[in-house]
C-alpha cells in the first residue's frame, strides 16, 4: 500500500502520523524548512487523543519521484488545492484514490476538473490540531473524527480501512454532501465565536454566554446556506462537537 500526504500542517500532519503508525510505505510532500525539519527530526505529534508519536517516513518536494500511489490525501487550504493537486498528478494512476481533506464545498469540482485519472473520495474532518514553530503537531481534545463518502462504494471502503485506526475515528457517511455542509455551517458559526471572543472554540464555549451564542450563531447560517437537494442538519446536531 503506497500512501502519500501533501499538506503537512495541523490536519495533514496528524493524519500522516496515524498512517505512519500503521503503514510502512508513506510519503510526505513538503518543501523548504518544513521538509528539512521532517527529514532531521521526523514527524512529531503531541496529541490528547493519540498520544505522543515520532515517525520517520519518506519526505520529498518532488512528488513524481515517488511514483504512482494507491491513496493520496490532499490536506491543504482551498486556495492551495489546485497547485497541490497539480504537483501530485504524476502520482495518480487509474486506480489511485484521492482524498481531499479541507473545508468548503467546492473542492470536489476543482479536483475533478484537474484529474484525468483516479477516483475521488470526499471527506469532512472534525479535529482541533495545529503545527508549531518547530513544525511539530499539537492536537487538542479527546476526538479526531473524519467522515468519508463517494459514489464508488469500493473506493470508500478502501479509504475507511486505511484511516480507521487508533487516533482517528473514520465513519462512512450516508450522504457525504450533508456532512460537508454540516461542517461548513459549523465552521461559519464557530469562526464568528472565535473572532468575537478572541480565543479558541474551546475557550469560547467554556463561557456561559459563549455557549448560548453558539446556538444563535449556528441558526443563522443554517437558514441562509442550504445545500441543493440536501436536507439541512438541525441545530442540535451541529453544536455537539468542536470543528477545525
């Protein structure tokens, strides 16, 4: 099983750590100082949910040199998706599965337009994780959960088997479009809270008025951003977890 991860930030680095704990052939795509850090110190993760781990996978800034992959996780910001995916196109064969792990609801169309080969399995992840100045990863909280889904049931099951290990709870969504919109709505609400209180979502929700405002801030985006042909999740279902 050849696995590649591009975008070794808080989310990508955490997923990479879980994968490195379970698979031998894992390649990370990184450049400049991050590449140097990964090559010298390894991929270092400090996690409330997964524990402390240091892995030493292959690291390269030339994806093509790693060859065709079985699964590629693309864990970048939306504005970097096109460049990141273009860089790994030489690694995508007919049976390669690409899993974009990023916020928003437009990334699938972007990926599909760029990819002439391979399959896409969509995702929505709930995790609080960031990278530090020394490029180590810090995950907070007692959960890290990812929902996956696509029209290709076999590809989805394969990704489930790869991801569902200690440190990462993987769920096959009944409707991944709903899960993506659920995450988008939750982010709309939580981004307002963290900006208003100038703290993490955990810090905002630890305050009584912060918890009250979380319900109000969830209702507004749900009434104005309804996914086409998809039911909008209820308020109670969107305010039960912390998302990043």
